[in-house]
C-alpha cells in the first residue's frame, strides 16, 4: 500500500481509476490524500512525479511504503484487534500480499493435501502460516464443493476430506457406542448408566443417529454396522 498526501489534488474519478489512485480511507470527500495500491516502487515514484507536473503541485508529497515485513509487525502488535471487521479485512490483506508469489491455488491444494487427517482451522492456520480468516474462506468453499466435511467435537470443529470415509466423534459419544455395542437399551437405562439427564442423553443419541452409527427400534437404541472409520478426538 502506498499513500501520497499533496496539499490539494483535484483528481477526477475517471483519472483516479485510470492510474490506480484512490481516496484514502476516512473522509471520502478529501482531496488531500490519495491511496495507490501497487507493489512497484518505481511505478509509484513515476505517478508521484506525474501528479506534481499535472496538477502544478508545489511542495513535497509524502509517500509511505508498507512492505510485507512492516505489515507483519503491525499484525504482531495487534493494530486491528479492537475492530473485529477491520481485523478480518487487515488479515486478508496481509495474506493477499504474502501469497502473491505463490502459484494459483497453492494454499487450497496444500489444505486439501493436509486434510487426509483431521485438522481444525487453527491447526491449518499455524501449519500454513496463514490467518484463520483466510483458512476459513478456503475450507468453507471446499465444503460447498463437497470435497471436505466438518465434525464438531465438544466445542471444536474438525475438517476432513470426504474421500477419507471417516467419522469424527468425541470420547463421550464413543462411550455411548461402546455401551450400545452389547445390547439395545432404552434412553432411561442409558441415562441411568451415565448418571445424566434424559435430555443430555437424547442429544447425544440423536447426533449418533444422524451419523448413522446407531438406530432406534421399539423404543430402544442399538449400535449399527458402518463401513466408515470412526475417529475419536
């Protein structure tokens, strides 16, 4: 990002768009600051000189150049942490800058490869050195495309490739499966065994039913065979 702040610039919108210059964030009526988004310093200098000649500007324009290193320093000190929406936008901007030298779909392909085993968005973020916001953009799209699935374990979401034929469950759900492996039981007996309320057991049983790991017959729940690999996390 490059900013130049001449005292007065009467830039028309069409000219601004043509040369890649935009009003800076803040007062959208300002004529004292413009923003130039380009990673070539020579090109920025060229436009600065052109502006001075074109608009007969007298004085020295101030040009600020933000390298990726500087952006990472700003990220480290939490410059955008107080504003959730701007934090997301800032992190995406940093990632866009960083990824400009990578081949197309590099990160998407890497995430696809990593998801042969379960990962959280946080784990993928740390592994790829990308923001969670950027990771979320990719995994959500992969899920929409039917290429990956997510399983909620306790309060954490785990992602896994659809072609891995896996089901991810919690330790608690595994205990329910083990109990129902011996015989079919009523929800009352199940709740009594785990010393929990009927409602708590019902929520777990319904989730296991949705995963097609158990089935209800004649008011009793029983474990069913599955060809999927059950992973406990």
